[in-house]
C-alpha cells in the first residue's frame, strides 16, 4: 500500500468551509423545521436565496404574531 503524504507542511486552511458556517446553516434548517414545519430535505434542497427569503419572512411573521398576542393580552382602556 502506498501511503499518501502532503507535499506542503502547512495546514489546508484555505479549502472548504469552517465549522461555524456549517453551524449557521444547520441553525437555518432547524428554524425552518421547527417553526415552518419543513422537512430537512426540503430545507436542504432550497436554493440559498430562496431559503434566506423564507427565513426572513418566517421571522417577520413570528414577530407580528408576538406583537398581536401582546396587544391582545393588554386590557382595553377607554
């Protein structure tokens, strides 16, 4: 068996994405799955721009619902 060795001694830091990027993407998948009832496969297969739009729109919707619930819980004063 031939043993592969790297030609250069420096680490390969310029290829691929770091773990914080992957965590950010998985947070997006979780958000869509938990609040939007998307499957992992559906969220994964969305184009990036469309996925970001859905996340932004879902976030806006949740904020509007929270504000409406807050207004509804306050007693009416006349």
